[in-house]
């Protein structure tokens, strides 16, 4: 019998290797005859033979389980690593028709068990089943109720990792001593139960708050459902193997992390929203739920002409590449299409791509038998424009090194596509198909079909002759008129008007050799058919089968269904011939979609004057004259700025000489500081947020394969982008705005690497200035302490007190300090305007820190300079944006007192004469009111008397 080995680790031993229990279960033995065997690995009394035995049993045989779901074109998964005791999650992400993303995380995780929902996409199930069949694993389809998002969230919040906060050992000791005494009342009994087991409501609240510290899954229902199914499976497996049914709360999970896909940058929803990658605008009508793309990076770069191209570009935006060969191949293509001698050809190619339709959808409709006339027309157009696109590719200059053109030339087989287009066009009659609203076949394609159509189209003359013959054989008084008609499925019938005598009790009179079929009745509403009373007259007909009609059914048959059936057979043969080209068509469509995206990038780069970045293996961002791709569209003049960040330059890291610069053309800038953290200061509304966003957007644009908004750039690959820029508050969240900010920073600190990029825009606001400054300083020093693992960080702050007292000293820390320049103009005419950077220096005197006077003016230059600024000029900014002068004057006075540490003067400041007089009048009114007797004693009656007293107290005339 096979032996199953399981290694379980107690929660108290999470940090060391002691207390590990190895249990060997043999199905042939019972629990009584096979006791648990405990082995202490660090025991000094062990023999070499025992050590060898323990080494041979040190094998973790727990299976890797993955739960995944795919619905409505989106996929999500979660899997558990039994070695690291970690749950890895992959949020809801759009999936393409080839399920490339599904195959990617299956190959990367290589699970032993795969779980999926019963309502998952059938093709997704086929991909998972085929992968598990090939790897020898287990594939299970679980009920959909196991993948419900609400259940998944509840199971996730019940984990001890999230619900139990770390507590001090001393508190635990005190609780254990107090628990020895007996409870004196019910309240004390319930309190001790909370101390032992914890308050469930408090635990759930703690878990919901801490969940965002590990992963962002609140807006990913498929991911939540997958996590719930995974945790339920793990809890059931643990209950079976260890006979401990503690539910999900008993699972030993140390961490929750995002699943990093190989060669794909990770960027979460907060970063996409903060950087304005996508921007959905609602429809103007409140009755429509449609949206359109607003001012966003996707909106200005998306000039795709096809549905497949738009879907592929969105996929590139959601998953930027980390593969240098892939990125450089896209840059090569964009550079080729932007050449002046290729502009006309590129425009022509984009027009031919626009003529192609969504052919994979057409092929799917053909397989299901639902292809319409428009689908067949789209297939012919695809073949036609594919041939024209092939000719345009041959006219493209300097395209030998462009990978997409080589792939497309190999995929567009002229002979096969011409054969496909001719076969469809020569078979289908487009005019007749449009009139009949079904697919019809051209003449001279099938002789049998042509004969049936000839008879069908000439049936009117035949029916007239037969009607004359029948009318000559029937009695003259039977009916005044007679007609022979043809109905599909019913055949040929004799039509006779309903006689008045047939409406009586005797019924319809049927001639010998005839058989009654049915009668029809309809209302004649025209003016000619009305009776003398003005009412509408009813008219009806009776239909019979005669021997002549039976003979016609026998010899001519039911023509219309026969014609339709024959055309279906011919179209079916044509469809099989088309589906034989399915693989070639699908490959050509995929490459055309890629070409559509690259041509769109080229058009946007040419229109916005983007330049090609130089991609490098080094962990560096070196930007010359960078611009914000969105901000420059909405301002008259945009001021470009440089940026240089070198990842992995924390404490204790010495730069090699070769790391001084990464591009020969930037060697003249030897003075630039080569640090991982860049702190930008400056006045309010001076452009700090735009600066840090533009650096991230340039990095992002380079990795999706587009040119960047800069004069030149040397870009290293970034694996993750984290942001703390905008706070998305919602009443559905149990967190305040400051807690949401902390969650975003916590997520960045937990998951960032040396290749990551972190943007912190004024982190620490929303709480006490001292606490916010401490948090900001702590985060900066924590990241610097990582040394070679320090990520690239761009931060902005107004905590100027950190630059003193060696908290964030520019002379002692490997941090680059920058500020945004402003032009200060004094109120006096004899003093020239000066740059604020001219007053920076290293001096800490009061003159350098003096704020602007009320008559001074500030001009924002939006230019980055070295050094840090000690002024925010918030009061001047408030005046510029319409805050009343009285408010800003008072604010300036209080600010000066705070800077001089003379806040106590606010308690001793004297009142003005007007304020003193107003206070004396108010005191006199109060004294008169207290002295007045308003009670109805003493013969005072009526409300008029009270009103007169109040008027006298206030001193107002009646």
C-alpha cells in the first residue's frame, strides 16, 4: 500500500524549525496500531542513522492546489504554496480567445489540483482539463455556490492571518494569570470568552481593514470566489488528513501575495486610476448605461480600426511586457512605420486593416450554424483586404528587421486566401440573399437547384392553366371564382371564396374527389368593402385538395423547402471548405490585430512627437526633457523636465564606475545624483504631482511598446508600479481616507522589489503633521535600509521639518532632493524678481525661510532644479484661487507666529476699537435681558407687552 507523508507545523513555531511533527499514515493500519511519531530535529542525542532517516523523511508531499474561474471574458485564480504557506492570488483580468493568460499561470504554478466553477467558460474548462491531463494532475469542476464572491470574502476574512492582530507577550501572560480565577458574573464570563476566543465582530473588522495591506481584491468578484473555493478545499483536505475540523480559521497561512506572471508588469487598479491610464465617461443620457473613453492614455494612443486590435491593445495596457526582445520588436515596428518614406504605406495598411472584420467570431458563428449573410460578406472582405495588405507590405521600406511584417508575410498566403474569397463569392448570390434574408446560392452552381428554381419561378403560369381546367369541370353554381395557390409545406391547393350558405348548419359543401383542408377569415377594412351600414365586411376562403392538386404535389413537389434544403447542403459544403482554413485565418487575424496596435502607436507617436526610448538591462530611469502625455494636451505650453533614478541604491551600496551612466549621449551630465529615491518639494500647485506621474507614464509607455513623450530616454524594465496619489473613498469601505492611504503604502512595501517603481504624492497628510512626517520619514528610511533591494521611489512632500535635525539630511542619505522653481516678484519696483532656487543653498537662516509678503507675487515656472525648497507658499496659492483676503491675512499672521514659536501671542492679542465697542454693546444687552422680568406676574398680560420689552432690551426702535 502507498504511504502518505504529511508535515504539519504548529502556529507557535512559525519562526523556527522546532516542533515539527512528521506523521506517516499507512492505510493498512488503524490509528491504534500506528501512533504519531514526533521527531526533534535539533536534539543532540540523535545518532547518524537517525539523522539519515530524518533526512529521507523530510519530503513535503502536500499538493499544490489552484482554483480558477473564467466568465464573461475575464479570468482570475488563486493557488496555495504548501512550502511557503502562502496564498497567491491573481485578480480579475480580461482574457483573450486563445486563453494565453490561463496557460501562462498554469505553466508557471504547475498545480497538482485545479478547481473551477461549474459556470465557467467551456473553452476555459477544456484548456485546464487538457493541461492537467498532460501533467498527470487532478481537474475538478465544483458547484458554482463554492465560487460565490460573498462566501469567498467571508472565508478570507476568517483567516487568522487577517483577523488576529499581533499582541504583546506580557498581555498574554497577564490574561493567563487572570483567567485562573472564577468569573463572578455573566459580564465577566463573556469578557473572558472574548479574551480567549476573541470578539468575532472585532476580528472581522480587523480582517477587512488589513486585507488591503496584502492584496487588492475588493473589486475582483471572480478572484474572491476562487479564493473562497481554494480555502474551502484546503480546510476539507486538512480535516480529512489531520482529523482537525477547525474550518478555514484553522488553516496555517503565513502570507497573501499577488501572483507575479513572468515577463508581465504588475499594475493594480489604484495605479491605473491614479495615472489615468483608462477613463470611462458615462453617457450623457441617464437612461443609458453605455460609457466612452475619456481623456486617458488609452484614449490618445488607441487609434485601432478593428475589434481584435482594440482588445489586444487593452490587453497590452493591462499587462505591459517585461521582455526586452518583445519591447524592442514593437519599438522597431513603430520606428519603421514612422519613417517619412513609409507614412503613405502605413496609412494604406491601416485602411486595409479597417476593412477586415472580426473573422474569429464569424468562424464561431459558422460552426454553430448561425452565420448570416453579413458574416459571409465579412469573410469575403477579409480575403480581399488581406491580399491588398500583402501588396502594401511589399512596398514598405526598411522592414527587413520588423518582426510583425515578417510574421504577416508568412501568414498571408495569397493563393489560399484568393481561393477562399473566390469560392465564397462565386457560390453566394448576394442580391437574392439580401432580399430573402437568408444565404442563397448563385445560378449555375448546381443543376438540380437551378431546375427547381426554374420551376418555382414559373409556377404562376402553371397554376393559372390548372385553375382554368378545374373551373371548367366543376358546376357553374358552386362558386363564382376559383384559384390555385401554393403554400410551402402544404403544397398546391384549390382556393374558393366562402359562400353564405356554407355558414349555416349544413356547413361547407365538398365536391366529389375533393377534400377539405382549412378555411381562413380576415376583415376587409377598405372603403370598397364596407356595407351600407358603414361596418367592415368579413371575407374568408376555403382551401381544398383535389386529384389535380395531388398529382402536382407528386410531380412538382414542395418546391420551396426543397430549394432551401438544397441551398443549405451547398452552403454546408462551402462552410466545410472555409473551416479548413480556420487555423490560417486565425493566425492572420492575430497578426493583423498586432499590426493594428503598432500602426496606432506609430500614428500617435507621429502626431504627438514621441521619441523612441533606449531599453536596457540596467535598473535605471534616465529621461531627458520628459513631458506628461495628457497634461501637454490641455495646456498652451508645457515645460519639460529631466529625471534620473537608479534602482537598488540604498544604504551600503557602492556604485561601480560603469553604473555612473547608462547612455553615452548623457555622459556630459556628470553632476546628476544616482540614487533610488527622489524627493520633490516646492510650492503648492507648482507641478510636483504632474512630474512624478509623467515619469511613471513614460516608463509605462516604453514597456507597452510605444514611443515616449521625451526628447530621449534610457529605460530599464520595471516589474511593478505602486502609487499613493489619489484616494478612492467609498461608503462601502470600512476605512477612512487616511487608512486607504496606509493600505496603498503597505501594499507597496510588502510587494515591491528592486525593479519596482513607487509613487508617493504627499504621503502622511490626513493626520497630525508630526505623525504624518514621522510616517513619511519612516517609509523612506525603511526603503533605504533594503540596500541593493531598494526600489525606485519618487515622492513629494511638504514636511519641511524633516530636512533638519538629520531626519532626512541631503548630506547623509542617498536621496536626490529636487524642487519646482518659482519666480518671486516683490511689491516694490526697485527690487528685481528672483528665483526661489537662488535662496535655497545650505543656509538655515531666517532670511532664507521668510515667507512672501502680502504684496509679493509668485509665478510658477514648472521647472525642476536641484535641492529642496523650504516654502509651500500655501497662502499665496489660496489668494490666487479666490480665497478672501481677510482669511489669507489672518492665516499669514498665524503662520508667522508658528514659525517664530510665539503662538502664545494669540492668547494675548488686543482687540480693535470696533471689536471692543461691539463687545460692550453685547454686554449691555445681556445685562438688560437678565434684569428684565418676563414672567406674567405683576399684572403683565399679552404677547405685545413681552415684545415691547424685548425691543427695549435690544435697543431697537419700535
